[in-house]
């Protein structure tokens, strides 16, 4: 893991505006992101340059939380007129019991990062994930289980490319040791799984299957895939994506005999269940599971050939 880049901090201009006109959230509530208090006549080259140089997020160490813990985060979004970015909110700005506001803001950053996959947008993408990580840590501290699932994804895929949050005490420590990303992912997926998150269950199963952050075990992986499926199957508010992903992984296990006996008939059944659930999730707008849906449909046909013994 590479050393984390320094997080951008709130500058004197933003702090002055905060004192005079209120927080970004207050200004947003009084007219939206474009409700700048700078008169139109003063919006010259310097003003535009300052907007263009505005970061994806900024750290306010004078916020309500301790500087060596999780900081207040100033949240920005692209300006409506296309000129740089504008700060539109700060977090925390309320108790936010359950961490749902933090989760909402983190999802916005996630969406922006996913919308810019090009190599030229690498810096912007990493900063979006960095902001999301801090917001999700806030949400996780407030007991939000879904935040642990998203944190697990960030660490598993190293989305911040080594640039993760460090408090002041960690940054100043002479012998601080960063926890490897795989171990961080395992800790967050484990927490979510033991607290009833079906997504964390099948994600944890993937870690056991690959031996990432834990000892490799096909049997443990199958146990967690079954747990994920059982948590969602038949529930009134069933998460079809989690049901489908769990079923798909069980189908792979029975097809290949990994963590269980090889059984093409059972694999075909699980592939069918996966195809139905992932198809429903895709139709509901979860397009990022397109590849898994295709795999499940092909698995049904492949297992039918295996069972029939004709190719």
C-alpha cells in the first residue's frame, strides 16, 4: 500500500465564507449550489480560477469532531455552469443517527467516480473514493451496516489506490503500520455479515474462496453464500441482486466441486435461480450486474448439456 496523500484542507476563503454566510449546507438550503454571494460583476478570472481549483472534497479540522479522529468533510459537486466545482454541503452538520445522510453523500461520490472511468480522470476518481471512504467511516461509526459493505468494496478493490484516511495521530506516528487492504475488507465484510447484511455475506464468501485477508476455505465460502441466499430468499423486501449473486456463486461451487460435492443438477438449479434474480435486479436498474446475469443464463444452458450428456 502506498503512502496516503495529504487530504486537502479548507482554505481561508472557504472558512471566511462559512463564517459570514453560513455553512455550505446552509447556503445550499437557501438557494442551491449556484447561490453564490459573490456579485456577478466580481466573477472575473480570479473567481473562475478559484472555482476550477476547488477540490473534490476538503477537510475541516476545526469541525465538530476531534482532529485525530474522523474530520468534518466539505462536500462539493460540479458547478451547474461547468466552471469547476462548488461546495454544497458539510458533514457532519447534524447528529445523523444511523449514518444515513453520510451514506447518501458517499453514494453520490461513488456514482461520480463510476461515471468517470477514463485514465485521464484518474485523480478525480480517486478523490471521489477518498471522500466516500471518510463519509462511510462516519456512517459505520453511527452503526450503519450498509456502510460496512461499501467500505469492504473500497478496500477489496483498492479503489483509493493506497490513499486512505489517516488521522493526525496516525500521520505523525514514527512507526505507524497500515492494515493491508484485504484485511480491512475482511473486517468490514465480517462485521456486516454477522449483523445480517446478505451482501456482506456473499462478499465475505468471495474472500474465503480466494484466501484474501483470511485463510482460504472453499467450505467456509459455501457456508457464507448459503447464508446470503437464506437471508434474502422469500423476504418481503428481498434484495434480488444479493439473492442472485449468492445463487450464482453456489452454482459455480457445485459445477466445479469447490467447497462441496460436484453436482451438475444442483448447479443447474442454482444457475436458474441466479438468472431469475439477477434478471430482476437488472430490470430494476442495477445494470452493473449485467455480466453476472449473462453468466447465470449461460450456466443454465451449460449444465443442461452436462446433465443430458450431449454436446
